[in-house]
C-alpha cells in the first residue's frame, strides 16, 4: 500500500494499483481521443473563410455518427468519474500522512497550471483546468 516511510510519501507499487481503474481509464482516453479526432481536429480553423464546403464521404459520415452516438459524452463522463475516483483514492491513501491537504492542493495547483497553459496556448477545449477548479 501507499504508506509513509520515515515521513515521506512513496509511489504506489505496480502490485498495489487497481488495474481495473487503469483499464477503464485507458478505454475512456481512447474514446476521448476518437471523439476529438473526428469532431475537433477534422475541421480547419479557417473553414469559415473557404470558398466551398467539402463533402464528407459516406464512410466518414457513418464513423462520425457512430462515435457521436456511442462514444462522445460517455467517454468524457467516464474519464471525469475516473478522475474523481483517482483523487478520492489519493486522498484516502494520503490520509495516513500528516500532509494530505497540502499534497492534494499542490497536485491540483500543478494540474491547474498545466491546464491553463494548454487552454491559453494550445487548445480551448482543455478539461484539466475545469478538473482542478471543480475540486
């Protein structure tokens, strides 16, 4: 287990990880990636200025419909739930140390900084900022 040794917090060993959560997190990330590839990254930022609108082939339309129907909000919701579960597990494991609040605030502050950098400099669809602020 994740226990303090001489006042320090140690990473969780591979045998102490909850592998089902890791697998679900991977599935959720794959779903989020698939949705982003189809919905967000397929459209040019300058599409509104293009003289014509390209036609989407039938297979591309079918894939887009499938992803929209079966993955879109489900992947985001699953990933959000797993973020909360992971944070709760961290909080529970850190409760054995005397610095739980400080460590969780520090982790969320780092998440906020990364999220704001991503939001402001790379892409306005960032979710990390919202995760850091929602807790």
